[in-house]
C-alpha cells in the first residue's frame, strides 16, 4: 500500500516524479480545472501545454508531458475531468485512480486536482489508492510491477483539515479493496475452502473480530445440505466461516453473507470451456464480505456485524451431486437440484438461514450469482433486490455515494411458480427469462421471519459482472478482481450504525 499524505503546500512547488492536474472541457475547448490554485505564470505555461498536446479534457483521457516552467515535478500528467458541472466525487476518484494506475513504478506522485472541500480531498485520496494496485503473486523477475510508492494530495488548508478523518477512512477502504482483489486474483489451486478460511483468520487476527469455522463434519452434522451438496464433488471440502464484530453499545445487527465458490466448473452440468478460467472469481462475494467486516472493525463503527462466508468448490466427479438430486438446506427445506451450475444459491441458502438464527436486524447477501445480471445490467452495474423498499433504497443511495454502481431490480412474484418442484419444496432453477430475479426469489425463500411474522429486511446484491473485470483497466479499476461491493457494505453499515432502518 502506498504512503498517503495531504498538504496545503502548492502542488507545483513540490518535488515528485509526477504532478497530476485536471483538465476540463467547455464550449471553448479544453481548460485547466482548478486553475486559480496555480500561480499565473505556471497557469499560462500549462494552458499552452494543454493545447500543444491536443488534450480534450474528456473523462478518461490522460497525457503525460515534460514539466513546464515553475513546476518542480519531473513530469506533468493531464487527466480529463469532463465538463466542470459534472466533476463530482466519483469523477475525482476515477481521475486520480487512472493516474496512479498508469504511473505504476514511480516513487512519488503529487495531486493538484481541484479540491475545495474535505470530501473532495477524500475522493482524490480514495481514487489514488484504489488505482495504486498491482498483483504480483505469480510474477517473477522483470515482470514484477510495483505501484506508486508515495501519494501526496495538495489541497487548501481548510479542505486539508476537513479531510483528516476521511483520509484515515480512505486508507482502510483501500486496504480492504486491495485485499479483496488479491483473493479474487489468486489461482484456485492455491485458494480452496480450507485455505480461504485460514486467510479469513489471518485478515482479522489483530482486530476485535471472532472467527468460527465449520468444517465438512460440522456442516454435515448441522444439516447444511447446500454446502455439502455443492462441495461433495471436490477433493477439497467446503467450509462455513462466521466472523463477528460486536462493539459495546451497538444496537443494530447487520448480517453480511457472501458466496464463496472458490472455483465453479459447473459441476455435472459443466460449463463451456470458454472463459471458465474466470470462474476463479466466483468467490468475490465472500472476499468482499471478509474485507468489509475487517474494514468495519478497523474503523470501530458502532454496529454489530456478522459476516458469513459460504465456501465450496464446485467440481464434477464420481462423488458430485447430480441433476435431480434432492438436498436439505439448513432448517429443513428441501431443494431439487435441476442444474448443478446453479450452485451459488444453494450455499447462500444455508448461510442465510444460519445468519437468520442470530436474529439480525438486516441481512445482506452479495454474490456473483447469475450470468443474467450481465444480460440485464452489463459488466459495470450490479443489481439490488430486496423484500424491503427502505433497505433497497438505502443500498442504492449509499452505493452511489461510495462510487459503486448498483441498480434496484424487482422480485416479480409471477416468476416464483417456475421453481415449483415435482418432488421437493422448491427447485434450484426456474424461468430462464428474468433469471437474475428468479435467483433472487429463490434466496428470498430462505430469509427468516421475525416474531411478528414478517420477513427480516433482506437485500440481495448480484455482482456477477462488476466483481471481475475481463476487459481493460479503467479509472481506478484494474483488470481482474475489482473489490466491488466492499465500499457499499461499509457505507451501509455506517448508515445503519447511526440510523436504524425502521
């Protein structure tokens, strides 16, 4: 993780390998963003440089040029911010992240992006840290890449002071996002359920978080038929990990449930070979829950949080579950397994039931659950489904503030009969069209009821596309594991810590 600091010192006067400044766009063309912060001679020289390199100021553009007179850094990076009216916190995050991502290997980068508030400074810091990520576990020799070593954000004194708490939060969030990415990018030969459980204990060992691990024997004894059924085809058995952070005085309990299929071959209903290598990312939900809980504990948020990691490897073998098998989920409900590649909902069902047994006020599950999510919302927007309008709206609001794209989706009850089974309580697949919502309706069946007969407020987050970037890097988002969902879960718990849902 790079070192991060904030200073009121002028950006142009600081020695560094690169100075990052913003370029906006208006009717007259490209313009320096935040130009009043620069001395007049430097402002003039930079304006000339912007014109000379043909910078447009469009979002996502980046130009690296030699220094101009009055700039102490060895180079200047012009990063596009778009129209001034459109420069929000996420614009600043992405611009800063694009810069640190492209400047990997440099020792020190100074940011002179336009910041007038503490929130602006925090956004720049977050984006810069999120973009300063490389995954080197399997690289050797000259192929090893290093992220930017030191990040300095230059801001007015008032904004600098207001940003101090946000800067600490930015560091914690970045550590959580990077840790999530590391788990997602790990090869499945190295990350299997038992190893994931060990990693979970390592991540929280210095935090006020207790860890309970159920191995295959305890899962079988406890009636966790979803985890046992999905994991029985692998030589590496399943695990259920419970993480608990319970600070004194906390009055709201949030349960976070993550799908952790460490590799998804599809089982007997095997997937096509094309892109199966991406299925190492099918544990992204569990990775996000683990590091969200760690971040919440690190920030000492006044909220009781339990994290549930439903871990299994879905493999075809002589011991694998078969299409038409009937399994019994924790709590007694039976499921006819019509397709073994619809496995994530089976392990989540077990974990949601287990989470419900601890009487949380809110349950949120997060999973790379369906290819239908990509069909519906594309590769950069995740879905929110919920049995509670207030919770769905709250998740949507905090996700936007955190800079993660989520969109509310319905749970149409007319799709539920498509999962009626001829032999069991429910089948694990139903109507093909609307498959993302069918999966949500399946999970809803296992959400517990409260004492008054209503279901516990629950939200399901389908992150199938955004969790793993199969395309080119952009903004602060690298290729591969993205860490999507961590910031939303932390922001949700921050909100619920101070303002209960109902």
